[in-house]
């Protein structure tokens, strides 16, 4: 999955960029306070995208 598509999906469900790390972007779900790192690769494996969504407690893409 393309990183831009995943970020669009996260933002559609209300997740926000908390900060930029060294090699990752940290996104947070303000509804429940959960956060997770998003790697800065053009392509993100589908299993990782599903794990990120599970970590933030939003529907999978």
C-alpha cells in the first residue's frame, strides 16, 4: 500500500500527526489516545498497514 494512501485513510478516521521522528512519523488517535509510528517508505506492506490500523483502533483499509 502506498504511504500517502495510508495517511489519507488515517486522517479520514480522525488520526493526527503528533510529531516527526528520525525515521518515522508518529500518528495519534485523539479519541482513545493510542499512538503508533508510521515508517517513511513509499510502500508499506499490507500486514503492517493493518497492524497500524489495529493499533489506532480504526477500520482496516
